[in-house]
C-alpha cells in the first residue's frame, strides 16, 4: 500500500476532503423462485434495490484502496 499521508503543517484554513468509507449491512431478501438454487441465483444478480438493513457491528472502515482516487 502506498503511503498517502503528507506531513501535517500548522494552518488556520479548514479544507474539505472526500474520504471513501465502507461498511456492511445485513438484510433478509424475499425472493420468489422455483427452488432454492433458483432463489440464490436471482439474489446473486443484484438487479433490485436493496432494502433498509441492519448495520454489521465493527464493519465501518476507511476504504484505503479507493483513497488514491480522491487525492
């Protein structure tokens, strides 16, 4: 991983930074299908809007892999 941080210098100016973050959510989808295999395949296609879900504890983190696109 590249070192992306620059030395901190004293400044009275406040700046805005775009920091990519990610976290996990947990939901139960109701999928209409002919059998379990079909239901899993349909759920895997991700061709629907995701419902509100439950935050997975301790999953919030800065996405350093996408950070270099923001600098």
